[in-house]
């Protein structure tokens, strides 16, 4: 996990041009959405998730649930989009958003 401000700045720069790969809607964090988040984190390490879950408090709860469940770190949260990061054990240079940049 990354905690330093310099690391987060670097990750925000890398994540700027990314598109959301997962959308969490009103049903919340379902099994299929969770599987897609896990796959995306394994493949890409740095992903954007679009949240369509309601008010600000509901978004915070969903973000915390995602981070706790998938051991990811929130890099940035703006509006309905959250950028999260989890370091892969064996990153794929063709898929990783960190290595392709």
C-alpha cells in the first residue's frame, strides 16, 4: 500500500486519463461487480470506479467496503468517480496501468 503524498501524486497523474472500468449502481457491491473489481485490480493495479449509489454518505460507505474487501487504497475521489490502487504480486507489463505509462 502507498501512503506518501509523492506516491499519490504520481498515481493521480497516471490515473488522469483512465476511464472507469467498473460501475457500482443502486444494488451496491454485488458478487459479479466484486469479481470484476478483483479482475481489474489484478490486471491493471490502478483503476477508476464509477459510483451511482446516491448521496455522499452512501458513496463513502461503498468506497470503504471496496477498499476493505479488496485491500486497495483510495488515491482520489472526485464526484462520482473514485481512483483506487492495489499493487499486484506479478504485474503484467502489457496490462498494468503503472508499467504501460
